[in-house]
């Protein structure tokens, strides 16, 4: 009986070890994004600069499927179950959004004007602490230039958003 158990255990170990040897090698290929695959031949892997990852356990995590949206049961839902918004309410939302975006646009334009006035095309006035340290002055000018660029891109983005709103 003990002999049969050890024979069975040895057979199982040999079969599982043999099955592991029959699997294709897993390669780690460089580049964004890093790729782990067993679908390459040895030659393809070598051409791409991939390395085998032997003896390293591999964990595969299944992604969850997205849930279907719940049925809308609010009082604004139409008879067909879809969310319907009253046109007057939508116009009010759009006008409020336009007002907020225009306020943001005016504030961004004000910040841009202030930064440009201080920058003076790269010839801004030196402050007292910058008289002896020229690098401090250069750093402040570089920060102002970056701020001006950010403000300009913010203004362009806000204008694009305003352009998307219905008239």
C-alpha cells in the first residue's frame, strides 16, 4: 500500500513537472509599456531584446467587468426610462456654466496681464535680494515665463470650452 502511494505521488510529480516543461517560456520585453508574453518565438524575443523570466511566479489578475448602469428612477425620468432634462432647465445650466467659464476667463486674463507686466519681455526689474544674486533673478524670470505660458494655455482651454456651449 505504501509503495502504491509513493508510486502514485511520484507519477503525479513527474506529470506536473513535465507539463511545466512543456509550457512556452515567458518573456519580459522592454519599452513603454513593459510587455510580458509567451506568444513570441525565441528569435522574435531576441530581436526585440526580451528576456526570459524563468522561475518567477506569474500572477494574472482578472479585470472586473463594468457594471451596467442602474435604471434611473428619479422624477425627471421620462416614460421610456431614459433621463430627460427639461429644456428650460438645460438652458439654465448652460447659461450658469457659461457665466462660470467667463468669470474664470476674466480671472485668467487678469493673472496673465499681471505676469506679463512683471516679466516685461524678460527684462523685469530686479528686486533687492536679486542685486547680489543674479541667478535668483534669472530663476524668477523663468518662473514668470512658465506662468505666462500656463496662463495662455488656460485661457485657450477656457475659450474652447465656451465655444462648445450652445448659444
